[in-house]
């Protein structure tokens, strides 16, 4: 894609994201006109006064309830999408993402253990939950890769994904055990597992934000190396890429993003699978453009998915993980079918 087309592409994606944020904030049990939403945003950005026709109640609904929810959904979607794009490039397979590799399940175990045992590390406080989720996500990824290597020295992606699915089942059993043993924390744990950004507030935005910034920067710094490694590790080594070091950095960055996302929203599957695949069809596999585009599209996608989750059966809410699974599972099947056809031809 040429430079002018890329500029237009990014401009359109940014417009879509801004529109998704405004629509996500506007629509709810109390409908607020888009014009009012824009005026309130403008007054907050410029420090000016809100027009008299806008009630204080509407302003509080937007700033204190809906906007943090929309921003959190956007950050979670962006985290999962960019991680999926990086893992697919690293493993050279469009089926790879934090969910299919079992990393999301590992992060969920860390989050559920933190809630179950009421763990709070000294000097860390609110960051205990995302930190333990990140550690468990990284450990799960290392264990999956270790067992996959025992099964297949060449570490074929099919073997890694199969191992990830096996470990996801095992970790799911551990979580079920903790749920069976829990008491008062049951509702909180169930809410985490189903995936939701409901009633989280600005505190959760500030919890995920530093991890999102660090993880995304680490991946985008290594975008060119991902391009080279997508042609094979031997090729990358021949042209001077420190493959093992870069692989470890990418896996750590992916664990940071996945662990933090799961800590604040629970397990939301298939975002990291669907979004990078869609963008790759539009602009190709160059990670220099694929990674930032995944952030924009992943963010917009989860904001819209969350909007559907809270309006489709209003006043009740569907877990956001249900919406992403309904979209992602058929796409996963189509990609798998496509890979199988390619393998036979």
C-alpha cells in the first residue's frame, strides 16, 4: 500500500474509533444526544463551561460511568489485537492468539487466585491483580512452549496450539475448583471469567494504561524484526537478528498486554485472532503498519461489541466475551479450513 493510501487508511481508522467512542457513550439506558456528548467532551478538553441546556446528570453519566467503560473496552481490545498480530507474526500462523495459545487462561488463573486468596502485595496495592495475571500469563506461555518442544522439536504451530488448548482445559479445571471452594467471591470470579468492562470505573483504566503503553511500545519497536522472523528464524539469524532475545521480548510484551487485559476485563476470546487477520487482508503483513492498525481496529471492535452486549437484551447485559466468541469462533473455523485447503494444495 502506498504512503498516501496508508495516510487515508489510518485517518479512516481514527475516525471510526472516534465515532465508536462517541456512539458508545451516547447510547444506553438513558439516551444522550451525540451533540451533547461532543459538547461535554469539548468542555472537558478545553476547560470551558458546559452549555446550560446540558444537565449535570447527563454530564455525570458520560464522564463518570460511560466514558471510563468505553475507554477500558478500547484499551482491552487494542491490547488483545496487537498481541494477536505479534504472536501470529512470531509463530507464522494466523491461528495464533492469546486465547488459542492458552495465555488468556493462564492470566485468568492469576486473576482468580488473587481474588480467591485476597492477595495484596506490599507497595503495589491495586497493581497486584494485573502483575500476578502477567506473571501467570508468561509462565503459561513458557510451559506451553516447553511441552510443545517435547512433543515436536521443530515446534510446529499446530503442536503449539494443540498444547495451548490442552493447558487451557487444565487451567479451566483449576479455576472451576477455586469457584467450587469459594464463598463470597463467587460473583466477582464468575464476572471475571465471562468477560466484562461493566462498572469498572476510571481506576481500572489507570491500572491497565501503563501496561498497555509499555507492552505496545515493546512490540512496535520490534516490528521490523517481526517482519524478518515471519520468513523463518534461520533467515533472521543470517541477517543479524538476535532471534532468541527478540522472541523473548515479544513474548514478554504479549504477556504484559494479555495479563493486564484479563486482569481488568476477564477472558475475552478471539479478538487477537479476528482483528489482525482482517487487517492483514486489507494492508498486507508488514508489522510496521499491522501493529498500530490492530490497536485502532481492536479498540473500535471491542467498544462496539460492548455496546451490543449492553443493549441487545436491555436492560439486562450479555457478557462481552459472548459477543466476541459468536463472531470469532466462525472466523477461527474459516481460517482453519483455509489453512487445511492450502496444506492439501
